[in-house]
C-alpha cells in the first residue's frame, strides 16, 4: 500500500519497533502488582475496595459527582495479576500503580503507569529478564 507509512517522519528507523503487549511482559507486570498487594497484606477484594475509595476521593476532591463504576473489580485485579488481559486499560493500570505502589525494577522507585506499559511491552530497559528474578 504505497504512502501508508512515511518513513521520512521517522528520525531513526533503527529505533522504530512495534509496541505490543507480550505474554511475558504482562506476566512480569502481574507479578509486580501481586507482590505489591501482598506486601500491603491486602486480599484482592480489599484491593478492589481501596481502588474504589481512592478514585471516589479524586472525584470528591475535584467537586464532581462520584460515578457508580469507580475503582477496579476484584476480577479485573485478578486478571491483571495473572497477566491475562489482552489490553491494558490506562485508568485501571494507573489506579493499581497509585494504590499498590509496586516497585519499578529499573529505578527502585514506585512504578509509574507509563513504565508499567513498558514492562507489559518488554520495551528496553524493561526487557531484561534479570530484573524480574
């Protein structure tokens, strides 16, 4: 399909790579999230409740009405932990990162949601298996 990709817009073609979630990456992210939850001593149901309270507080702080569907269901928390999500929802992933505060294996600081996506995609430097031993 001529003209579909315009490589002139790409500064360095060698650095261009597909960005897709991998089974290994989702599994690694899930293990980090589960470890963070277990360090806090929370069950999956308690994690659901904490995410609901956290997101509701954000709405109240902004002066907005609290929607009924705040937080993350325990089934979704479980799927994240098992790496069984085909797609990662930015809102849910952000809530889990902010509430659980998993440790970033590269920076040793609380994991930022964008870096969680890098883990799920096995994007460098998060693709080094030694980080997850």
